[in-house]
C-alpha cells in the first residue's frame, strides 16, 4: 500500500498563531490556494480511496484533491482528527507561552509524557493513528490511498514508519499542504517523501511563520 499523506492547507488560526486542536477553523485565503496547488500536483495519481479528518481545514483540502478524482470513494475517519488541545484550544501562542510555559516545553520536548490541561493524551492519539494505519493496510494492499489530516497525525505516521522515537516528532516540520509518502509492504515500510512542497512555490508556509503547533 502506498499512503500519500497531506497536511491541510493553512487555516485562519494557523495564520494568526492560535492553537486549534479539534476546534474547526476554516482554511485561510492562502490555505485555499495551497489546497488548489496540492490538488493540481496530485491530479494524475492513481488514488483508489480518499480518507480525511472531518475538520474543515482537512476536509476542504481533501475535497480540492477529490475534484480531480470524482469517482474515488471519499470517507471521513475519526482517527485522523488532530490531537485535542484542551484548555489551549482558542488561545494564542503568546497566551500559551505566558500561562503554560512548562507544559509547552514538555509538549515540544517530551510529547509522550505530555497532556495539555483538559486535552487528549498522546497515547490516545498515537493509538488511533496506528489503528487507522493497520485498518487501511488490511483493506488497501497494493493500492494508493490519500490521507488528509493534521500535523500531529502526520508526524506519528512518519515516526512509526522509520522507527523514530515518538519523543522526537516535534523535530519534524510538516508544511501546510505538503505531501509525505509511506510505502507499506510485506517487509519494512519505507518513507518515500517527507513534507514535499515543491508544488507550492511561494505559497509555502515557513516554519518561522507558524508558531501555534
């Protein structure tokens, strides 16, 4: 199975450095343009199934891709939701830095032992991400599928594929509307692409330009 994983285009809350988690923020104007460029890049891929988080920023990105693949099944998957940020959701990065400095440091450096106040544990998002991988692998062997999801889920799937310690996932930068590809077979999985964003050109979101992750 070849899994093409895309992170959603820039959302309005990405743009203003506001933590969103499972809050349902819309794609920004730039995010819509990123999604269109991503869809153009993928229009000739032999996709057999499209899976997406139901959150609008991921779903609208997936819909842009699906417009070039009108006969491909399109499915929302709860496993693909972003991690729930609890009390952090809706707060700006400056507020998080001021009020939750220790928790933010732990999240960035040791996510596996971190849990945002009132939020989802890392072990839970890890389990549902890997449950999704196993579910679709059993169903789509020998096929190419498209997965539209969020920063943390992309990082978990990539880290799992390359046996990277989960406490190091925040050393990965996943660009909005970028492509990561994992090839699964009977042997080891292979990471064929990571955060590829050549199709975006000047539309790409820089790491320095997005602070609330």
